[in-house]
C-alpha cells in the first residue's frame, strides 16, 4: 500500500506527465482567408528568426477556404493537417495578386512537406487555372500526401523538378488534370527527366487526366509501388502513342490490386500504346524487378467500337511488362472485367470523337469536387480478385473493407509513437516507423539533458520497429524514478517524447 507521501508523489508525477504529454506536440490553428496560411506559417518564428518549433502541425479549419497570396514555397519542413472532426476538407486555392496573373503552381516545397485531409487546387479565386498543384523543388525531399483531394491544374498534379525525391500518397483523390485543348499535358507525376527515389501510391483514385498518371521524361525511378488504386478516364493523348502509367527506366516496380477503367481511351493511330509500360534500368549492374498482378484493366465497349479506322485499341501491358508477368506466372491474376461504378464520371465517348475529328475540344465531365463514388457491385469478380481476396481498386470506396496486407506495407512517414506502458516499471516498449533506409539513433535522456543510454545506433531498412527498454543506463544500472526523454533521430527526422519511470 502506498504511504500518503508516496501517493502524493505518484499523483504529482502523473499530473506533470499528463501536462507534458499534452504539450509534446505543438499545433497552430490557421484562420481562413486570403494570405493567412503563408502569413501564419512564415511568421511563426522566434525573436532570432528561428522556427518556433520545427515539429509544429498547422491545422486548417474544416468547411473553410484558404486563398494563397501567390504560390506557397516553404524552405523548411511543413505539416498541414485538417482539424479533427467532421465536415468538408479545408480548401486551398490560388490567389491572384493585384494586377497580376495566376501563379504557375499552388505549392512548391523546398524541404520535406506533409499534408493531410485537405483539398488543394491550382484553380484561382477568379476561375483561372494554374499549371501545377505541387512542384518538388529540392533534391531528396520527402512529400507525404494523405486523405487529400488534388483537383484541377492545366499541366500536372506533381512536377518533379529535382532528383532523388520521395513521394508517399495514400487515400487521396487526383482529378481534372489537363485540358483537351492541350491533351499532351494533364499528368499526375511529371518527372521532367529527373531521377525519382520513391513513388509509393496506395488506396488512391485518379480520374479525368488528359495525358498520363506517370510521364517519363527520361529520369530513372528507383522504387515504384502502386497498390489498390482506381484509375478512370486517362486519355493518354493517343496521337503520340502514350501510356497511362509510363514508369520508364525503373529498378523496381510493384503494380498490384489496381483497377483501370478506360485507360488510354483515345487509342493510338500508330499502333503503339498500352496502359502500363516499363523500360530497363539505365544503371549498370541493377537487376530489375517488376511485379504486376491482380489487376483489372478494361474499356467501355462503345469507345473501342467507335474508333476511326486508323485508330488502334490500346493494350493492357507493353511487351516488357508482359514478359515479367509471364515469367512470374501472374498472367491469370490480371483480368479484364467490365464494371459500372456507383456514380462515376461520364464515359468519355464524345471527348474521344472530338479529339480524332480535330474539332473544338470536348472536355471530360468535371462535376463538383466531392461528387463521385467509385464503388462497384459486390457480386463482381473484381470484388474478391485482390491478392488476399479483397476488392480491386481503392478500398476507400468500400467502407468496412480492410486491406489485410496493410501491416506489411511501407510506412509513409517517419513517426515516433508513445511508449507503452507509461508510467512503467521496469520495462517499456518504444515504437517508431521509418519510410526509407536510414541511420537510426534512439537514445534516452534525463531531465537535465544528460544521456542515460543509447539503445540503437545503426542503419535500418524501411519499416516499423519496437524496442523494449529495460530501464537501465549504459552501465547496466537501473535508473531511479522520474521523467525521462526518449529521442529518435532517423535521417533528417528528429522527435522527442517523455515517459515516467515509477517504482
């Protein structure tokens, strides 16, 4: 039984710990309006001009509009997130400077950038259209996009303007990119000839792109992972024989459990064109890996049957992709089953006919930004054709359906979790995630900032890890009761959290 003094000490420690835990993650709520996002974030500095807290999460209010005063181009890591609760995603659009023109892009990060739960568009407040939504503008940066809607741009959702970038996009909608007045634009990822380290795309929905999901301009992709995505109405500018997903020279490609309806729907007039295309790596000594299985790629019949005589129907896969599929024994897992979505965009028949007749461009259906539903009948073959019996395409359209392989997938961001149990005696488990191979240092400090013990100091591959600390210092002696900090440094990511040893 605790003595009165020990009970009071226990209560004081718990209250102090709770206060510290609440304040461990700093958040700043940004008011809606014109220019408020940039003003708040760029002005969040100390008297010396340093960032107030580099790990701050900036919250945007739901059902509210944020108009940028020119493009948003931070040179330091930024995390934007919708506030908790219900309601429509906060909306970020471009503003037009007085007497000026629409900026080229909405967001141009020059450091790591994370955005969650937000609608972002390159459309401006006057109805004009910017060129790109997000433009990577520094070598090696990491862009994380989760539960967002990227909508309306004249050229690309992402322009990769530098080398070795990493993009992790999950649970996101990408729509209405490009115009049939210039259909060779309209891309999701435009590499511009730059090398890409990682493209990790899962549970996303793409619709109404006038060109390509991936446009290969000559750069190499180290790792491309596309799993459980839905693609609808990808035009692929047929007159030049494009591909909906043109991975180009890629070291490792995983394309699984995806659903493609009317990809390359313009067809091609030169006998070239397929939905998925891969080229051999350019780096000497690289053994290429391509896994393409459990996908459904299909077309609406009245598009194919109405092609002009000189236009060819597209293929699902190019010759190199097909060779990998056959070598891996995965041909039977890739199907072509026609599906009607619950409420999808219009079939782009008139768009295709206008394109080949060279008449005034007929744009694809651009309904309201939250209007479609890409679910399909549960009695369809595709509903259980996933690698583990789950539906093909983005699982977000099937509430209650869980991807059983989620626990095995690559984390999309660095994260240090709360330890458990806490308070603890004598052991506690520390959990963290890293999305890429990193040098990891996990250390324990006391409240004076003195190092107690370094638990991990090594290079680790991408994944989620658990480490159980036995409550002992570097000399093997059990530490006394009190507050301790556990500190994770992985690559450029740094995070510190607090815990309590209570004997």
